[in-house]
C-alpha cells in the first residue's frame, strides 16, 4: 500500500473505509460485549468495581471511559477506574518500558485492593502487553473476574486467564502498527457499550435520558432541565425550580414533580 503517494482525498476515503471495517468487526462480537456489560452491571450493583488496564492508547482510552462515568451517570469515581502503565504521566507522554513490566501491572491491582466483587478488563491491541497480563493474572489470583479486549483473534488464555477474550477481527492498520487508528476506534466502541449499558441496567437511564447526570456546569444544568421537562411535561421554570430544590439531582426532581 502506497499511503504516502495517495492523493489526500483517496487517503481519507481509505482510512474511513478501514474505520468502517473495524466497526463491522466489533458488531460481529455483540453477544460477547453484552456478556461483558452484564458482568460489569452485576459487579457494580453488588458494590464491586470495574478496572480497565492498558498501556499507551489502550490505557488512555480506559482512563477516558472511566473519567466520563461520574458526570454522565453520577457514578462514584472509584466505581470505574482506569489504570495506565507508567501512571498519570503516561496520559500525555510515553513512559519508556512501562508496558513491558508485568510486576508493575500486578502491583497496580494489589494497590487498589482488587477482590472477588470486581471486574478487571485488560486492553491491549496485540493481546500481548506484559503490564496488562501481570494485572489480569494478579486480579484472577485475588478472585476478580477478568477479560481481555484485543484485536488478535488467535489470542489464547494462559492458565485460565482471562475468563473471557473479546477479539474482533479488525485486520491490519492502514499505517502498519499504529494501533491508535482503527484499533483505538474499535476499543472506544467496545468501552462505550460496556459502561453505558451497565449504567442503563443500574437504573441510571430513563428511555434514552441520563436521569443520573451530575450537572456541574451550565450546559449540563440546561440538559437536566430539558430531561425533567421531557419526563414530566413541566415548563422550564417549574423544572428548574424542582432541580434547584433538590440539589440538581434529576431523579429527586422527577419524584417531586410526581414522575
């Protein structure tokens, strides 16, 4: 493939076609994604936690998904956590050798007190990242449920770890080895499904509305007002007054208005 010689419009078309291929491969694994979302919903309902573990792009996407759960679903920050090889510094710059240290992955799991009520999902495009495997193996030893999201359909379990492998066949990257591309897109699609549907099953959504949104800024407060208006047929002033009276908690405002 002569990516460096393609006219820009053709290169864009090629890249977007590969992204569509990734989405199609993820959809083919819908039943496995649903199973994993069910694990997470059950764990959170029973007081457990979800941990994503990854390095580089995979780790950053895990941290991103975890960080979106508190404002979107009023989840406690500890309920969904992202662990990235190399620590917070690795979110903005590479940390040499961090992904190659399985002992560091194991220590990260120990430090967070992972136990039998928790779910640990490793994320590794190749499926081979030592940091991720160290974390999954330690999590399994401590009784947690374990899963691996990767894009290597030939990946096998090692000594019973992880319990579940989700490996959509997305094919090679258009820029060889650059897994921030369609592997990153596929990862984001999967993580979106896992946490969104787990939260739906925890009662944090009515219809398709975020009734547990935590409106800490003007945009989200306006959204909260619209949600209350939609679900109660109240006018904007009544909806906002109810929200203010209930500390901007949508569910309480809905109850106040008889929903």
